[in-house]
C-alpha cells in the first residue's frame, strides 16, 4: 500500500472530522439503535454477520472481490471506523493499513482480533515445508522440515482456509459482541451455536470430498502462498507458488524463478495449477502453457465474490474452492 497516500487520507479525514460531520457515511454507521460493528474484509464480515444477525449494523471495509493486501482507505471508510463500537480484524499482519485508519478516526471502538484463538503458521515454517516437498517431488535429498520455535517471524494470516479455525473465531467474535452489548448476549450465543453447527458440517464435507483424492494426488501449485492452513488441515502438499509470498503485492518473479516453477510442475505430474479470483492470471496462464497443464477455475482465497458469484458467503467460498481443487486434481466432491 502507498504510505504517502494513506497519510494524505489521514490528514484529510482529520480536517473533515473537526470541521463538519462526515457526509455519505455508510448507513450501518448512522443507526445508533444497534451495535455498530466494522469488519475489515468480506470473508470476516460474513462470519460476523452470521453471529450478529439483525442485532448489529455491519460495515465491511474491504468488500467482495477486494484485495486486502493492496487496499487503500477512503475518508468514508475511516468515518465508519470513527462511529464503530466494535472493530473485528483478522490480525497476524493481514490488515497492514488498519492502525493508521484507527488513529485517523479517533474511534473509541473495542478491537477484536478474530484469529486470537488460532495457532498460526509462520512463514519460515511454510517455506521449510515447501523446500521439503520440492525435494520429494524432484527426487532430491530431503531436508527435515522442523517447526521453528521463533515467534518473532512473519505469520501466515490466511487462517480461514481451515474451517476449524473459523469455528474458533466464531467463539471469539461471539464473546466480543456479547461484552459490547450484554442485552443481546443470548441472541449472539444462539446465532454462534447455529453457525458453528453449519461450519462443522462443512468441515466434514471437505474431509469427505478430499478423501476421493489419493494422498499422492493432493499436490498444489498456486499463485501466492495462501493455502498453508488448507494444506495442513486436509492433507495437501504445497510445492510452490508463482509469487512466492504471503501477499498478492509481491514483485513479479524472475525468469529463473518461473523456469524453476515450471520444472517443478512438470516433475510433479499434476494436471492443473491454481490462480485466484482477485489476481491477474496472465502469469499463471503462461506457466501452465509452458508446463503443459491446465489453469483451474479461479479460487476465492482472500475475498468473497459478489452476491451473484459462486462464493457470496464463507460457506459458499469453501464449497467452491474445494470443488475446484478436488475436481481439477481428478477427484469427486461429496454431495452437500
């Protein structure tokens, strides 16, 4: 994200807040009868809405088809944070822009880190595992992928790729909403229980569908490193990614890196590789062509689709992604 542009927005919003009420603020930030809740991006927003129901006014900062990695805030969005009672964020470095928005808004909202109940993966651990996987695929001596005990490194923020992590997040969000609005605590608890049941059923469906793939066929090549939690939870092997980064904002890979990735794909024998809905697929199309494999339909990794798309809710997103992955690798998904 462009730091200078963010600072410019912050200065502008400061003037607007002192001089005149913010015009055009989202409706969700104007109704004082309900708890005003801000969720930082679309996937988390859907989870929050399922728990809060009609007892909250929800504003989502990075909406459907939006890329939180490259997001830049608007004055209206900072104004929504100013009026919030609760801000629900993913954490783990995903919302690099949020602290500046909160500071600019002067909000008194409580901040809730939804991932606080999840054991995170580190970037170092994931890259060590990928190096091990690559060596196995290419028939090289295999290093031992030992988990690091260094908690100071960069964490993988994409926790929602494991359904069990989202179930843990539901409890965190439920408790935060109940603390902010005790009068509706029973409603939040009932909604959370019902939604968690649906998520448990979803997780079982994922496991049943993945079981149609032999373990040696569960090999993933992706556009960026966003499926680490998915791989750990459901027994997949990630060998490489085109960007080699946790963020979609990474620089384009060198010609040598691309050539190495193509060699890995050919050696693995996979029939398909995977791109994402919010990214330009030109690089993955070229890699697939050179490796003589298919590019599967896009995965919804960091954002929901719009309402008329295949991933309008978190549950829809998981079903869409698992159907795409399992089908492209030669398996068959279970009936919902």
